[in-house]
């Protein structure tokens, strides 16, 4: 067959071989790790994490967040009329999921996200 540009179209079997070769080249351990780390960034930064210098600061930041977020979550659960355990879920799980799937180094979780982003712009 000839298309508009006077080039012969590839047969279906040739197209399948081209696709198979492309998949074989890209489906290496390194390629799969690159694809997964683009969706789940913790796989990218965790191997390079500096435990000696950063762990204490990150742990103190996490505990500070927990000290403020847990009572707030329980209070919001009381306002919503649900059991306090649901408030604990809303305080703990967003931060945990953000650690795994988040792309920003600035964590902005909670009800005042817009104000926090404005503060970040002022700091930068």
C-alpha cells in the first residue's frame, strides 16, 4: 500500500516487531525503576537520603506536626459528629501518603493550605 507521502506502509508484522523491540529495550530493571519512581517519588529520594544529618530534623518536624494535627483532627471529628478515631485518621494518613506520593519539599496539609502556600512564597 502507498500512503499520501508515497512511502510504503509497514506491514502489521513489521509494526509488531518494532513495538516488541522497543518494549524489550525499555523493560529493563533500570527502566522499570525509572517509571515507578516517577509515580512514587520516595523510591527516588530514599536511597539518597542523608540519615545522619536529616533524620533528627525530619523526625522533630513530624512530631511537631503530630502534636498539632492530632488534637485538631479529633476536634474536627467532634464538630462533624463522627467518632474521634476518624479525626485521627485524617490527621495521620494524609501526611503518611504525602511522604510516599508527594512531589514537593514543602508539606502543606490541613485546612489552611492556601495560607501556607502564601507563607512559602514569602519565604522564597
